[in-house]
C-alpha cells in the first residue's frame, strides 16, 4: 500500500488517497489473493489475507436541508401558480413524495382513503414495478379533487381533455421537452 501511496503522491503530492480509491486498491488485492489461493500457489497462505475490516469506512452523506423560511417561500409560489395542472402536480410531489414519472402517470381517480379516513394516493407502477399507496395531505387532496370535478381547468392550449390522467395532456404522457404552441413562459409546460 505504501508503494501505491508513493506513486499517487508523485501525481498529486498534496492530496491524500480518497477512501474510494483505497477501497478499489484493497478489493483488487483481495481478488488477487483469493485467486492465488484457489490456484494453490506455494507462497500464498490458504487463509483469507484481506477481509471486510480492511476496507475504509464509507462516508455517509448528509441529506440536503431546506430551511423552513425558504420552504415556506417555495410553497407560497406553488400556491400562487395560475396553472392548476402545475399547482396540483407540485402539491402532490410535496405532500406525497411521489416521483416525477409517478405524478405524470396519475389518473383522476387516484385518490382513496385508509379505513380510518386518512386520504391516500394510489401511485402507478414505477421504479419497483408495483403500484403503491401513500398517505397524502389534505392540501394535495383538495387540488386533485378540484381536477376531478373539472372546476380547476387550465385555460391554455396544453390542457387537453379533463378526463385524461392528471399528468397527461393531449392524450399523451407529458415529457420534459417543450412542445410547439405551448407557452414558454412557465405557464403550462
């Protein structure tokens, strides 16, 4: 390991070896010793020379944090959006933790309730290829119900048929690229 460290120091003298780089070197050596033992070389002991205890600990990243003041500012802007489709999608994302693709696939009848009356959201199959149900806040529930009732329609050309799934416009699931004829000012993309 010292020889590897010296070679690395020639290229980057001021930087220590990163834990990921050290782990890569150690795992390569462990594989070499394992194959040498399986080949029954004379000078290689049969016991395991490198174990998991020899690996450097992985650094656990701390999740990013949004302060309450910043988050409330974001929520005020979401509530002030003029497009009901965007407002509904962002409220669902905020209160349910649904993925973007799951929100795009939502149907208008996606609301349900637990036996105790707590509203829940049925999310289409996504990452795990299974439908899942998650509890949802009343603010997101009200936004979805307004979409179900047709009270909260979008006035732009991108609105599509109100019987379509909530995340769909013009009969297709929305994509990230702007379409021709759709306003580019952030109204209904």
